[in-house]
């Protein structure tokens, strides 16, 4: 029996990816530094927070099916 292990960008797990994608897709008002601080308060490192924020515009401008956004790429 083989189990598939999913690799996500920036060392994140699928649960984190879900809420991060939600924030990146819907928060049009917060400044980038505010989001970095928010992500850090939720448990991301500063490097992870800054890295996922690079995808903000992409998530705001495009619709992705669950599991197909840029953060799911390796």
C-alpha cells in the first residue's frame, strides 16, 4: 500500500494552505505588512509570511479550484 505525501510550498500543510488562500483571495484592504503580522500571529514564520504574500495579487485576480492554487505547487 502506497500513500501519497503532498508537498506544499514554503513547508506549509494543507490546513494552513486553506486559510492562507482564503485570506489572500479575499482581503483587499489590509496592507502587506499587516498581513505579514497576521500570518505570523497565526503561526507562520516571517519568511513563510513574506513568501506567501508574493502570491497575493495572483489570488486576488484569479479563481482557483480547491487544491490548484499557486501554493499547492512544489
